[in-house]
C-alpha cells in the first residue's frame, strides 16, 4: 500500500505582523495552536464607549471575556503570559479584577502576578459622594491593574535573546509601575488608550526578541507598534473600522521612519 503523505498545514492561516479588521472571536481560531508567546491587551470597558461588547449586562460581559480568553488558551505556548490591563468599576464597588481572575482560573490559566499601575493622573474632582460626610464618600482611584497569567508553567519553555537592561529589570521587577496615561487620545480618536510604556514593559519583561505578541483588542495598534519597535512579531484584531485604519497609519509611519 502506498503511504500518502499528509499535507502540512501552516502554523497560522493569517500573516503575522498584521492587524486585522475583524472580531477577535472570529480571528483567534485562525491562529495556530501553541504559537503565541505573549498576549497584551485591554478589554473593552463595557461602558458604551465603542461598538464592541459595549453595553452588556455585567455577567454577560464576564461570560464574553471568559469565552474570548478560552479561545486564546490553546494558541498560547506553554509558559507564555497574558497581560490584561483593567481597572475596577464604580470606584471599587464592582471588583472586576477579582471576578476576571476567577474566570481565567476556571479556564486553567495560572495567576502569575498583579501589577498596580499608578497613572499619576490628577484631575479636577466634581463628584465627592457625601461631601464632608462619612455617610457615603466617593473614592475614585488613580490606579489600574495589569493582571498577568500564564499557561501550564510559570517559566518560559524556550530560550531566547533578551533586550532587558539591568536598570530596567531592577526598576520593573516590582509590583508598582509609575508612568502617566496616554496624552494623545484625542489625536488618535480613541478615548481608552494605554500609553506605549505599558506594552513596552510587558514585552521586555515577558518575551524574547523575535517572539510573537498578540493583542485581541488592538485599538489603534499601540501593542503592535511597540512590538515592532522592540523587534517582536505581532498580530492584532480590531473590530472598530476607524481604530483599525488609524492603527495601519501608525504602523505605516513606523515603516517609513525605518527607511
């Protein structure tokens, strides 16, 4: 009997170093299993700011995020990390970090660390709750969080080349990061961007040069842009057309600067 050689499937049905204008639920299954080294993302706030799962009942929002991260799980390499930037809701009355952690643990992600991001943000307060009264004061928080989880093992399972400096490692290997918020949100037409410093630190702390960095909610392409600057490969999905188009312009400008 003649043995028929099986056709080898490519690792990805998508090209890397691209951002795609599609829902991540549709795009993630097109990624190869055990090919993503690092995930960095900030899920939609679910406060009617975009057209992406923007106004769901809270439990449905958690169900949806659990579904998305369950799709990501088989795509992540063993030991690979996910970094999820989120804040609490209603000044801490809704502990989203705790609820999301429970959902991710149910998928079998291993909790790795919880980094507090001090946004160094000051603004003119107009809502104080019960003014000068212990009845019901309000406590808006100047911090967000970066929840870090890993798949199956805590350590990366393949060796590589690091670009971390001694000074960066000493400063960043600490659970409190201090850097300001993005100041160019109006310019890019997105009101919930994280600054380049956030993915920069996560990429250098949790991946090797040449690794594949994935952002399922790519926004205006900040994660992809920083990955490119740091000599990593990237893939991103962005459902909102105007944000997708902005991300392409930012990446094209990056390519032009390298010429």
